[in-house]
C-alpha cells in the first residue's frame, strides 16, 4: 500500500513542474500584429479575463464603415508562446457537428452591430492559463473583394 502511495506522490510531483499547453500548429502565424479595429470594423469581448477555460466567449462586432461585410460563426483562437502567436488546433469534426461554423452566411450592414457567442467547448479544447486572442475575418461585399481580419486578446488564469 505504501508503494502505491509513493508512486502516486512521485507522479503528482513530476507533473507539477510541467506547464500545460494547448496543441498548436508548429509555426507561428505570419501576421503577429492584428488590431481589434480595422477599416471601421471592430471586435470586442464582453469579458476578457477568465478563471479556467471558458465555455463560451461573448463577442460584439461593430461596423462603423460605409460598407457591408459578410461574416459567419467561425472564429479561431491563437495562443501566445515565447512572445509569438500560434493557431490552436482542434478536430475537423467540429465542422461536421456544427454546420454553422463557417466564415460566411451573415451580413453586417454599414453602421450596424452584432452580438455573437463563440463556444470554446464545441472546439473540444481546454485553454490553460495564458494569453490568447480571438480572431475574426470579414469579407467585403462590394466589387473590390477583400478580407479584413481583427483580433482581440483575452487572458485565462
């Protein structure tokens, strides 16, 4: 019995020094600096500090431009490691389980706003203590088709 207790204590102590990290792509993202507001589009979080991995993140998107932009329920999360941002990976099954998890399907009209919920739980990942950012992409609806990306940081403690 003492042997089992000793093994349990050793296992516990061996994991105490290891920092828990989430799975990411091997290379940092090319765009290390992404603003929360770009060309009249802005992204904010209703809460930006979480105790433990959040289940849902509530977002607000605002279109103060004169143009309409397409968007969808899709967001992605990046984690800061060694001063650089990396995309968090998750199973492709997320797209089968949630067919609305796309980058298109809705339009944010000029001068309007939208509130969205982003489910970390549906991604099937746990966010360990650290710095993260939620990244959102919008697609122009005019003849000059282009993409705008905004990101907002948050912290998990």
